[in-house]
C-alpha cells in the first residue's frame, strides 16, 4: 500500500538559506511550529497556491482532492475520486487541477474553483506524483525516471533518470519544484532528494529522520510523503502518511558537515 497523510512545513532560513543551496550535501531540520492535520488523510499530493493548501489522498474508495486549512487542518472543501481508482499526486496549472491514479494509467483534470471534473488523460506505467515548472508538468512513477509533460496535452516531452553518484535512485515519489530544483520524497525513507532537472543527478539530501521519529504515528504506511512550496513566504510543506500534525521547520547543515 502506498503513502498516507499528514503535513509538514519547511521554512528555509540561513544556514541552509534555501532549497537551492545548502552548506553540505545533507541537511537536517529543526521544528519551528506544529499544526494539526487530519490523521486519516492518506496524503498522496500537496501544493500551496495563493495562500491556499491543496491535498490529494489515496486508497480505493477513500481517494479525494481537498482544500485544507493550514492553521487548523480543517478540510474546507473536497471531492471524491471515483472509488475504482487509487488517487495519487496533484498539481495546479492555470485554473485547473491535474491528478493521477496509481495503477490504472488514467489521470483527471478538475476546475480549481469548484473541483468539478472536466477531463481525463492516459499515460503508460504507474502514476505517483506531480509538480510543475514554468513550462512543464513534472511526473514521477515510482521508478528512477521523472517525466516532463506538455501542460496542454499532457503528452510526454522528455525524461530524466535520478542518480546519486552514478547510482539510480528508485522509488521517487512526491515532488515539488523549488528554486530551480526538483525536491522528491524517496518512498519508505526519511529523506528528500534535491534533483537537478536538467540531468537528474542528486545535488544533495534533506534528512528528516529525527522529524519522522518524532511525528510518525507508527506503522508501515506512516512514512514521509508530500511536498509543497509557499514561494511568497519561502516555506516548504512536507507530508507524512497518516500523521496527526503538520510541522514548520528550518533547515540546518547535518552534524559532521556532510
């Protein structure tokens, strides 16, 4: 079973002044503030837009797309995904949302304003996560490869392979594009990879082991997943599966200067 829900927030402060630059290949995190979040949300995708937090949840018969209150974790509005499908990542493009399903090879378009479904599309392989840059929608599928899609047609334009010192990185999961890098949860690990979108090499890691130990409710599904960025306040949101809280944290170099 793949990923479940909870939220975190990263405030990028001096020491690791942004997600684009870190003093060392590995950064850690310090908790600034904790917020409540729905502990039953099997979080699959997350993004932040114009002061609003959006989330997708998974599991057959329980998948949904939501707008969530950052301050208190309330679900402000939601729409259910067809119960035949296991919902996955989401991203916004213009006045729409784009969402994936896990193993059915079908994705959907939704009106951002009212969550009305307005279209669908197909893709080969599995669907795991989505983010975007200025020109592309960016998709992960659980392999070391990341796809770049045409936002209008959702046809694939190109791919990159995620590698760390020449070794392929598998289980690339939830994504967020932050200051010219792709940040990616690596499923079943407490780390986020900082990926160069040009060639896929890992520029560094964010190690959230301590946060997972503190915030995870336990269980094999309650792993770290979900990233979203608030560019106006330079904050990065991260989810953990089925976690009961949301954290605001700051990044610091890992001990030992690695």
